[in-house]
């Protein structure tokens, strides 16, 4: 097979046709016995023995045809499926797709959709001619597009192997991808920027402690490229990429400008600069905890010293942090507890988790479990995570830390906030204990045969792959449990309550408002809330939908899909 440019001079080495040449297979025919040579046997004889020629099946003229090749691969997958062991447990449905092989595997309520892209390798390199459509609105069936996907995967694999523990380069990429939504920038643009920076910045500089500096580098690099109207493709003309094998022609090629369209269209560049400014604002909002925007969701916990002189007189070996010199404390007790778990005057989540981690490890040997179980401490920044193992049994435990608000059931949790970057002195409001007490109360008061938890479990299963979180459904169910008599949640009214849940959620989506269950709610018996939380304005969990019509439209579409999925699940159960 030989590659040929579709339009030489237009977009160098991006789109190709693959010319297929016949070669003599007479020697192979003598060895194998049932192979006919395409050159030295008559076409009629081949058709009589083998059916349509392979050239006719996958080529148009002398060129390899993407759609014909995909169709042939599609037929082979379908034919081979019945002899695979998976066919006894999964149901296969082939899905229509012109330039790939796409199919769905299903069993009970589980579905997996798989799409296989086809590719032709360029020699022994990591560059392929892919069946993926080009960026043009119409891609001829004999056009194959240059793909660097394998080369990119190898590049990021190498970085992952060489990066020290705590590297945040992929986290930076994920965060940047989130701020692109609704802009003219593609994810590939940001990926290219990050690859350029990864190739020039020491990997030690991508540690989590320098997360904000690297994000700033990414945004500065992108801004400079927009101003210069030039962003070079990472692989074209780049000879400094270890472990990635590039074709010599690609290494020697002129760097391809991904921002060529901006150089040719001043209006497009002006639009891109405006959208870049919006992206910067969006990034800032994501990173910062802004009191007033999300009231009472994220906190810092200030630690104040108190005099312990009286306690010292009673206990005997306690030094007062205020009235004893720091040197004396260090001499007698080692590092101050403040230094161990605080940053400045604020309780530090990561330092506290690290201290708890050390205590668990130190205490393990005196516990009776240590004689039967083997303990392995697992890395985790904001919690204490460990594995207990014996024989072929393993248990993984993660302990979240919390600071109680007074005598209430609300805690400041070590769990990360919804922002992609959570400072180590930020603690997140957690209603987990309050929720547990609420459901406990419902379980005690509910009659036998109550299906309220079954409703919640079933609804959680239809959320997979949607923009809705389990917490959204839990909030809806808690609101309904608090207003619907518990006798109405009996198994005989299961379908009615499911309908109530879906109607309630639909109404909230239409009104772009779903109130947090605990904020401003004074009608929750047996759950102790801080007075400030009871008096607070209800917090709208759908605030983002009120601010973004596209997000609301997407949520409505996904809600319809969820309804269809629920209907299918119920039909299968029946």
C-alpha cells in the first residue's frame, strides 16, 4: 500500500488516499495451497474459488475505501460474535456508522457502546492513516486522515512514567477542557499547548504544589499564540520527542500552524480573543471559593490558642502554648501541634490527613486485627485510605475527616469541593450525617414493605452517562419523603412514587430550580441544624441551568433519555 496526498499544497500531509498495488503471491500459493495469486490467475477463476476479489470488497479503483473497509470489518465482527464466549451473556446490536465499526453490547440493564476506528500504520512509526472523518464538511470515502493518537498516547505514557508522585499535568488538562465548553477552541488546541509545555518544562514543575503556576503558563502560552496567530502542531517538524517514532518526512516537515485560519481572518481572531477572556474569567470562578456565590459551602477553619495553664497543673506534663516558650515546647514535646496540622492560623486538610495516616499506621501493631490482616497504607491527600488483606480477601477503607459545627449534625469535611482545585486549608460543608439521620428516621417510621430506598436505588441506575449527580436524585427523594405520607411509599405504590420523582425532577428542570434539602429548611424533625443554616436562603442546586440555556436544553434531553431508560428497565423486570 502506498499513500498519496489528496490535495498537495493545501494542507500538507493531513489527508491521504491509500493506493493498493497487487503483488505476486505465487510462492505463497505453493506453500499454503489454497491461495490464488491476484496477478497470475484469471479473475473468473478467483471469483469461482473465492467469491468477490478482496480488491473489489475494500477498494474503489486502486484506492482503499474507508466505507467499504468499515463495512467489511462490520461483517466480520458480526460473523465472529457467535463463537465468542461473550455471546452467551451479552446481546450484540450492530450500529450504523460509515467510517468505523460501531456496536452495542447489552445484558439485563447494562449497555456498552463500542466504536472501533480503523487505521493504516505509516511504516513502523506511531503515525497512522485513520478512518476518522477530516475537518471538512464532506470527506470522500477514499480519504484517510493523518492521526497522531497513538503517538500522543505514547507521549503521555512516557510523561506519566517519568513524572514524580503528585504530578498534576493531566489534572491541568482536564480543568482546561472544562472551560472550553461553548467556545471556538477545540480540546486538541489545549492538548497541543500542554504537550509543548510538558516537553519544555521540567516534570518536577508539574507537582500539585505548582498547579496554579502551570495553569497560568498554559493560559499565557495560549494567549501568546492567539496574539501571534500561530500554534504549531506538536509533531510536525518536531525532532525532540523521545520514545515516539515519527516518519522521517513528518520530522522534517514545516511546522503546521493550527491557527492558520486566524491569520487569514481578522474577525475570527478578534472573536477568539474575546472567548479567551471569557475562558480566563471562567477559570478564575472555578478555582476560587467565592462567599456569596455559593453561600456556606466552603470554609477555612481558624485555630486559636487558649491558655492551658490550669490543665497543666492538673495533668502535670502539658505545656501551655501561650505561656511557655516555643523552644521549651519543642524540647519537651517535639514540633507544635499547630505546626503539624495547620498552615498559618488555619487547619490544613492535607496535614491533618497525613497526621491521622501516621497515627493509624503506628496504632495498627497493637490491634488484634494485625495478627490476621496485613495493612497497606494507600496514598490520598484529603483522607486516610488503607487496604487490609488476608489470603484472597481484601478490604479498602477510606476515612474522611470532619469538624462538627457546634452540636449540630453538619460537619466541615475533608472531602474536596466541586471546584477542580481545592486549597489545602479549604473544608467543605457536609450534610452526610444529617442525611443519614433523616433516612434512619424514615426507616424507623416507615411501615413494612416500604420501597423508598428501592426507588432511590433504581433512579441512581438510570443516571449513568448523564449530567445528573446521584445527589440530585437523593435531594428530590428527600423532598418527597418529607411531604408524602410514608404509607404512600409501600411497594404497591412503587410505580406512582417513581412517577412522582420523575415529575418533580422535570418541574425543577423547567423552573431551573432545585432547592438544597437542608438550607433554609426548618421542618426536619430529629435532625439538628445550625441556626444559620436553618435561616439561610435556600441554595439552588440548578443555578448553573438558570445561567446557561444550553446546559438546560442538554439537561432536558438527558432527562428524556432517562425516562426512556427507566421505562425499558421496568419492562424488562416485568
